[in-house]
């Protein structure tokens, strides 16, 4: 049950979100306005839609779709812009508790992240804190919490990644863990890694040759990594799935080519962009920034996230 009926009124919604919302799953239509309400209860309304470190454009919401899936996806800020980053995880956990999404005992990875945050808040500067991701389809409403790994704790968290994901860290991580995503219902965790300078061999070694081949297919040529990030995701003790995260324009070319290239490659693999219309409407007539997550484990997977510029 949702413990509060407070939600964003239509006149408060950003035009891009107002246009996209009717095309999202009914679960997203119910939840996204509620999740945004605490963020828009701000004493700084003039910057409400242009302040967040969640996205490269400072927009506090990222909408995303995955090829072959009709699930409505997003990540969003749930605290106002004036709230210090050091307070955001506790604020997020309190909201989730009030909304009945977590009990008194938070999932172990979330509890561990909260413990690290309390320990490092005074000696490790943080950039963003935490935010919530939603996944909505006919199977129900699912949520994730995304938590920054404080800079002073990142070397220590390498061991945590290894212990969780079948000692994957022992095989060498391609970068530093900067953020984790915690599934509140399925026991799955995801670590986001920012590498230093890497080349095609690094991508092949970490994400596998099939993923590199898929990136080449999307690019229509041999792709060379630039401004690339990675993620590792899985349940404790399982072999993790490695994903490459790149700017869609870096990979696919200018804006006019992105949608068509994605459609062609997805069609070749028997996939479809069933929820793409929401992104198309959200970006219509506006500049937008797109990120593309690509993996071929165990089969081709592509997810594109969009935030208005």
C-alpha cells in the first residue's frame, strides 16, 4: 500500500514527462508522480528541473526502455535540490519504509550501504547520495535503490563486489565501483564501474567477444571505446552479467541516426522496442541526452535511457 496520496499535480510536471506519462505502464503512471512529489516540495522551485547529478543534463529523471520488453523504467530523485547529499540515502530509505516498499529490516546490501554512508559522511565527499528506480509491467511494480559509493570507500568496495559476484573482482575489475543498484524484491545487485583508459581488448576481456561484436554491429563499424562505463549485475554467488554503457551518439552517430540504427539491429535479433514511443514523445522537439547499455550475456540485450537537455 502507498502510505501517502501526495503526488505531483499535472501543472507541476515537466512538459517532457507530462507528454510521456500517458504512454507508460499504469503502474508508472501511479508511482512516478508520487516519487517526484518530495523532490518538488522544494524551497528552490526555480531549479527543480535543472539541478540533479543523476543525469548529464542535470534533469532529475531518466526514462529508459529495453529492446524486447514493454516494461516502463525510470530512475528519479526523491529529495529536493537543497537537501545535502549526505542526507539523501536516509531520506530515501525513510520514504520507502513509509510507502511500504521495505520493512524495518532493509535488504542486506542496502543496510551495508547505509552503514558505509554513516561512517564516511564526514571524511569522504559525495556527489549525489541516492535515488530510486522503478520498473512497471503486468507482473507488478518493482523498485531499486541506487546508492553512490563514496570516493574514500571505493577501494574497499572492490572486495565487496568480489564477495557478492562469485569472486569476479578477483579476475580484475576494469574500473572503480562508483555506484550500486539494489533490487528491493529480487536479491539482485548491480555495480557501476568507471574505468580509466581502455581499449577494445579490455572490453572483450571484461564484457566478452559477443558484446563487443554487438557494439560493432550497432556502430556499423569497428567500435573504439570512448567515455565508456561498465556494470556488473547478479545475485550473490552467481556468474554476473557484464554490460557496457556508452553515449548513444558516441556509438551511433548524430540524433537522426540513433532510433533507426537501434530499430535495425533489434530487428535482426528478433527484438522490438515495445516501449520506445514514450522516449520518442519525451524528446520530441527537444534536445536530449541518451545512454545505451549493451550486453550479449546470455543473449543480446540493449537498453536506452533518455533525459531531456
